[in-house]
């Protein structure tokens, strides 16, 4: 994944992904996933290409991309820390946990640390309601988090 590509290189690489998937049934989500996997985010320059290939408006493609929280419009940090914001986690101290993690990282939700090591994102259910509050670091679930667990996650993410 290279983050320093010119728009021509992005268009060329995105074009290969779009061409390979456009004949699928319901191709928009797989194309967005493929582009994000390739670049680490969905570059704005790719939205008109997707729209044209699928005979959709750019607004439709943009609407789908922004509706789903897992799609990014900018590169993420080396590690992505997602904190559950659903009711079960909130009732078990999720708000306090979120504030602690934000202070430890020095960022808010949807931001990346200055060193590029961690992006902090809210998520609205990880399916660990019985183990609340919960988080996910780079796809690995963590439940029953407390202050010590939060510090451990932040240390792991900063590596």
C-alpha cells in the first residue's frame, strides 16, 4: 500500500479493481472494499471512476461510501483502535474508557496520532455486549476493558 501516488497511478490501479468487479451482482461494496484494501482508504479521485463504470451518480457512490463507517476517505494510522460506543458498553463505563483512551493518545475520534501510529474510531457494536466495554485493535477483539486494559491497548498500538 503506497500512500504517495499521483492521481494517474491511483486511477490506473483503481481501474483494474473496478474492471475486475463491475460485472458482479451488487458490485459497489466489493469495489469500495477492494479499493480501500489497495490504498488503505478510498481516494476521492476514485469515486467518479466507480460512478461511471457502474452507471451511478457520484452522489450515490459518495452516499454509500460515507454511510458505512468502515470506509475511510483518508489514510489511517499503522494501527486502528476502535472503541465500542453502543449502549451496553456505555452502561459499563465505555464513555469513561473512551475519554481515557483519547487522553492517552492525545486525539479524538476519527483522528490519527501525529506520529501516524494510531487512528481512533468509534464503532457502534462489536458483538461483545456481555464483555463490555469492548474495543478492537487491528481486528483483534478486547473485552472487559478497564483503565489498565486501556493503557495496555494504547501501549500495544504505539509500537
